[in-house]
C-alpha cells in the first residue's frame, strides 16, 4: 500500500498516511496532532533502483567512448565513474593513475613514471 506524506498547515506536523490508490482522492485526511483538514501533500524525490549490470552498461555507451583513447582527461573521468558505479575501492595506485589522467597526463607518460603499476592494459 502506498505511503503519502503530508504537512499540516495549521500546526506544521509532518505525518504519513497509508492509502490504496482508490482511497487517495476520496478519503478525507486530517492531521493526527490537531485534527485540522488544512494539510498539504509533501512530494519527495523518487529513487530508482537499477541493477549493477544496467549501471555498468550505461557506462560503456559507445557514444561516450568515441575518441577516449586520445583524451586522457576523458579516460580518467570514465575510469573514476566506473569505479564509483562498481562501489569498490581500487586502491591508491588506481587513484594515482586516474588523478594523473584527469590532469591530462598521457597513459604512456604515466607508465614511464610509474613502471611498477602494471598499466599494460591502458
């Protein structure tokens, strides 16, 4: 059953009412604190739950990958977004590489300066 949030315009009480969709318009709602019918519905933001697969698919949108191999900043931004979507801490080495990419340093230069990071995949 849906939950609707209301605020009383008389006493400012914030309260929730559980109603079916059929009850929403016809049922009279009053404030539980002062019994006033001067209430206003509070509209809260909507959250949308998506699967991990769906989130990751949105990150590899081909239109966002165009030219990424020639743009270290875009590559760094994409890597940071993917890390955030995965919800995993990939460690300080990953952060170091992404920070350098975001400043515009090329993957080749990063590999030369930090040869022990194993950046063969970039």
